[in-house]
C-alpha cells in the first residue's frame, strides 16, 4: 500500500516591505521664491507618513517611502515633476497634490494615462469632478460648487445685497469659481455688474479703475493668497479698502495666506511688498468678509491633540513659525489626503494579502479603494462620493 502525504502550504503574504508614495506640491513660487503654504502642505504630508509608519494597525507589514517634488505653482513645472515620478525607478502607487486646480487638472490627465491616481488636499475646481477627463482624480475637500452656492446665499439671503463686482484670477480655479458664483447669484435675483480677471503678479491698476467705474460697491475677490496679495496692496494704496467698498474673499485667500510676507527673489521690481505693507494691509482689510471650509473640527479630536502635541512641537514647524494660528486652512487636509491613500492601500492589501502586490500596483484599483475609504481624520470623517469629491460630515 502506498501512502501519499500532502503538505498544505498556506498562501504567502505578498505585502511589499516598502510602498512608495509621492507628492506634487508648490514648495516654490514660479519665480523660485519659497512658498510657505506649499511647505506647510509638505510638512503635514511628512508627518502623516510618520504616523502611518508608526501605526501597528495601518499597513503594519509595510513602510511608506515618500518623495516630494515641487510644482512651483506652474503647469509646466508640475508636468515635468510628474514625468520624473513616472520615469523613476520607484514609481509611486499614488500621489498627493497638487495645490491649485489648474496644475492638478494638467497633472491628473497625464497621470491617468499611466494609471496613477492623484489625490488633492486643496484643488476645488468643479472641472475636476468630470470623471471622463479625470478618471483617477479625487480630493479630500469639497468642490467649488458647494462653496460658491453657500457664499451666494450668505450674501444675498443673509446680508440682503443685490449688486456685485467679481474680480478673479486667471486659470481654472479663479475662472470656474467666478462662473459658478455668478450662476448662483443670478438664481437668487442678484446681479453681477462687472466680472473681470487679473494676472497674478501683474499691475492691477486697470482692474481697480474698472471696479471704481462699476455700479457696485461689493467686490468679490477670487484667487489664491499669493495671487490676490498685490491686488489688495494696490487697493489699499488707492483707498479702495475703505468705505464705500466692501471686499469679500473666498477660501483661496481667506485662510490667511494673503497676510504672509515672503522675501522677493533677486531682481524683484519696484512693486515689492514689504513686511510693513503686509501689516498695514491686514489692518486696512479689517471688516473683509471671507469664506473658508468649516473649521469646526479644530475643537475636536483627533485634531486638537495633534495640533498641540505634534504640529506645534515639530522642529520644522517651530523653525518656520508655523505653529499657533499659522498652520493655515489646508495643511490638515494634506495630512488627511495621505491618510486616505494609506487606508486605500491597506484595504487593498488586507482583503487578500496573497495578491496585495498586484492590487496596489494597479492605479485604477487604488483609486477605487480611495473612493471607498471611511475614517476619522484631522478634518473630520473622510468619505468620498463616486466622482471623488469629499462628502459633507
């Protein structure tokens, strides 16, 4: 009689020891000057990676390895940085970024061609909700549609204002937000008597003169902090931050980024803004109305403990004086973007560890897993809808 002995070998875990992730963030401006807002994003993402690597229940068998490249607030630079990731020896399983919507749009299109998902902390253009053009894009913040509707209702139904001028930056964020806002204002019976665009860094005198001629004294300024700073500076010098004008800001600069002074590059023109200018601007702009994402989470856990015990104690944060109230609106969202990616990778791996390595290498599967995350982050409960936009909590 012949006896056969069968040895059952369990499937071996194929969870990679190292998982590479990337970030495309504006560490510098287009002219090469350091950009505080982008550097805060980067530090928040780095701290999130540290937290994941120390968490025994989140990707416990893997170590996240992070690489950050700068977009310099430029589509061209951002695309070049994205290509560097695509052609690298360690292609990331997913990327965080970018900051501005126009840069994110260009990068997301490129990355989707190479099956790489992009998850943004602050790109809010409604254009990015179009899954036919941006199939692997998602974000942990709401789209402009929600903010523009809320702002219109607050100004018209709440404050009973009816006539507005809109001044917006060029690019998808400024243009799309302004268009969406005008639609919502019109639906409430309000009128936009003037809608013009400005180029960031260019002399805004002509724009301000047009606003003087418009039959509206409520000016809605749409743009990012570094874009609108020069506009507000010239408005102050020309007396337009005083009565009878009322300025209204959007989340792109109402988060306080407009009040941050940074040194100009060598060879800067005579229009350079000094720290004294920023102090005077902040004083003159008191009474400006602004819209920002809800910050109710700041009084709750886990943000409250993290802010005091991690962010405010971090050496890099302290060196740059980003502690206290200087954290900015979107740094916590950058932290949660990285956590969302980590949760997605974890969910893919621990559904079936034997196919983990194959699953996480499939950008489409990673993106689908991102859409399915559900966790409590610094900014509250993080869930996304079917087009990759953050759900309200």
